[in-house]
C-alpha cells in the first residue's frame, strides 16, 4: 500500500502503523522471563498475560502477537481491542454502533487507516471521486439517509437524499455513484429535506408548505401534512419519547408533528408574522427559535412541553435578553450550551454570548433557568459571520466571506484560515474534521488536533470540483465516516452531486501491509 505514516516509517513496517509512541516489553520471550543463572521463571498464564497486555497500545499488541501461539491468542482478545477503541474514540461509548461481522480489532485498524487517509488526502490513492447527475434543476438541500457510524464489515453504505427545483426528491448511492430512486413529479418545487436514518425515512417540504414522508429504501410516500403557508425552517428531532418533526412557517407559528404519521402534536405562536429559524440541541431536549435582525429576543423552548402541551397553557420557554440576533449554534459535547451572535446594547458591535440552560420545578410548574457562561466582542475588522458552528464544549467556528476563524467561548482566537479564493458557502463539522465549500469550486478539508486543549484545526488539502466552464462552485457540503458529498452548481441552472469516497482496506492484514 505504500505511503508514509505520521511516525515517518513506511506503513509496511510494523512499528509505523500507530501514532502512539512504542512501549517495550523487555526480557520476555515466549511467555517466560529470564531469571538468574540461566534459569527460566514459570510461564505466565492467559489471565496474567491479559492483565499485562491491557496496559499496551495497539502497536505493541501487534508485535506481541508474533511471539508465539499463546501471545497471539491473548493479544487478539476482544476486550483488549474494545478498550482501545473506547479510549481513542469517545463516540463509541454513546453511538449505537453495530459491529456486524467485524471484530473490535478490525474496527480499530480500519478506522485508524481511515483517519490517516482523511488527513493525507492523496487524490490518486486515498479516495474515489464521482460526479452524480440526475436532477434537471438546482439542488436546494441534501441529507444523509444512511447512518454515519463507522463500520468496516462490507455492509457500510453512504446514501444521501436530495431535493430540487425540478420538483423531485431523489436518493443516491454515494460509493457507486448511482441513483437509488426518484419520486414522481411533485406539485411544486421542493425546498428542504431532513432525514431519520434510524427509521430510514426522508421528509421533504415544497415551496407551498406541503410536507411529505418518504421511505428511504424505496421512495414510497407514507404521509403528508399541509402548512397554511411556506416553511421557513425544518428540524428532525430524534427525541427519547419518540421522533418528531419541528416546522416553522412564515406566519410565525411553530408546529410539532409526529413521525412518520405527521400528526399534529402542538401549534405555538413564536413571533408575530415573522419567518423563524430553528435549532435543536444535541440531545433534542431544547429548541432555539429566532428571527434575524429583529428587536424581538430569541426564544428557547423545552422540547417535552411542545410534545405534551397542556390545554390553555403555553409551552415551557424563555426569551433571551438579547436582540438583533444573527447566528447561533449548540455545543455538541454539552447537552444545553448555546452560543448566540447578536448586537451589543448600542447596536454597534457584534457579540457572541454563551448560555447554559436547565429546568427548575416551581409551584407554578416548570421554569427555564438561563445562566450566562461567557461573552465577547468580535473584532471590528471582522466581516459579520454568515456561518457558525460549535465543536466540543469550548470552540466556536465562524465563517466570514472566504475566512474560517476559530474562537473559544471566552473570545480567544485560536486560528484563522483563508484557503479559499472566493466566499465560503457551506461548512460541515464533526469530531474528526471540518469541511468547507466555496464558490471557487473546491472543498477544503481540515483535521482536528486533539492533543491541544482546546483542540485546533490543521489545514490539510483541497478537493477540486469540475471545470469552471461548466460549474459555478459548491453550494453545500456534508460528510459521513466514509465519504464527503458536495452540491456543485452548474452554469446552466442545474446541480450535480460530487462525491469523494475514501478507500479503506478491511481486516488487520490489509491495514498494516
């Protein structure tokens, strides 16, 4: 397989596979330790070796496997590799990961291989690029309908769903570069799509406010609901009490609908005749609602009260003491930490304020308690950001024009990148990397350096789109563990998908040879 790993050794060399430093197990041969006067101490048993091996890293276990048959058996124990996975990837603890036919050892080796390819990004060796065409209009939104978990047992799939001005919704196999299904022509252009991968459902809304549920595997229509006017925001919420859909319409109402039946659970007035934007917290326990550049302060709703609305009582909510809100995001590693961009008291400067939310029981019912954690002014020289995302619990990513900037919630600037030649149009953030899309017809890939506290980004490489003669740039980008998908706008009023799928060899031998 060739290539140089971060350690500087060739990947074919056993010692160069893993970024951790080597640990030596000295004076041991075949499970026996050399004693005095050439004598041999008693051989360690299986459980004693298992305990010793629990302190080793992956590279050391691979070396130990070559000593003899017993060491080979112990070093391949499921629990050893499971613990290595849990230590290295905290998401394994919370994700509903399905191993399938793969082992924990195979998972560790293949995911390490994948991370190397993500960081290296050599076009001819590390990924396959496909241009996927089918829509006759512009693609307005895309969403993954496959789960984003890492698995390497041959069953993994990357599938996305897209909606377009051509009034169709379509599903695509990203690895194969093929269309899975396409809906019949709809009454109006489709403007948004959200997905429930666990339920294998896609939900769309058209420009007239008609919502429909589609089976992700076959494209069969399952339910519909019509809003009185067009939708201004759309959020899929996989709540512990059951999945539901949040929809804000242009007249200022917030609808909560069951999934997949689309039955109305509640209808709440949020802002008077104002289009509303929505953001669900990572655990779907909170909903942030705002209307941009308004003197009306943004609101935060306790989700459960929207699902179990008591007659003649409003849902549990609070209004934040800020105005002229422009952007907001949740901290992914916190259940209720919200960061909001707004104007200061005199309306002259942009401020980012971080809040912690919780509920408190009172005699009158449930109250929302808001605590301000931090606040800072953005530099006057900075163009007002048009994209905002959170990472971990402390880091805020802002996009202003063609610049990507990182700040802590206390206002310390960690980094700034100007890798794009034209404005950034979309940003994707996950635990491993950040991807930005631009009108310069490129995607830029960044990788988190987790050894620093808080983590910072390293700029890695570009993924290029098609010819400037035919395309005007990327408008959207999303990713999963195995692929990156961008929407590439064409100069003739249509869009295509451009996918970049990482090549990963399965099985421990393929990953290290």
